[in-house]
């Protein structure tokens, strides 16, 4: 279960998550999506991000009124608790193509991604 980031409309959140996963898949990045549980009792146990993108824990927010700091903190905590190497928050922007969504991460996670991207 991913940490909640204020997505009150489940249908919109599910659609935004699918758009992000499909976009990443189209870019050649393998993804696995994890549905948010509909009941609290279903959420007990594993902490999973909305999307696992080759080890990067991606939390998606479809919130119209963006709250960068708390949502990024939630995404970072979800990444840490899920055991991912790094985490990112994707902020869906309504009325824009999904490729124009914001992807936000901490400087520490950016450094991790840069290290991972270096050729061995």
C-alpha cells in the first residue's frame, strides 16, 4: 500500500497512475503498478508505491491543489519502507499531456539515480 497523498477521487488517481505507467512503459521502462487498497484492513502489511519502475518507487498524486513538501515526504517514506533504492513523486497536471507531469525527487535520490545510470 502506498502512502496516501490526498487523492480523494480514486477513479482519477487510478487513471493518472495508469497514464504514468503506460508512459514509462512506452519509454522502455518496465513498470509494475500496485492498486491502492479500498479498505484499511487490506492495507496492512507491505508498503508499496503506486508504481515500481525498475527499482524506483513512484508515488502518483492526482491532487488538483498541489502540496509539494508533504507529498514528496510521503513518496520518500513509501520508497524507504518499500525497500526501493530511490523514490519519486509524479504530480499529474490536469488538462496537460502526461509527459508534462512533474517528476519530483530529493537531491539524495537524484544522486542515487545518477550513480545507477553510470555505465559499469
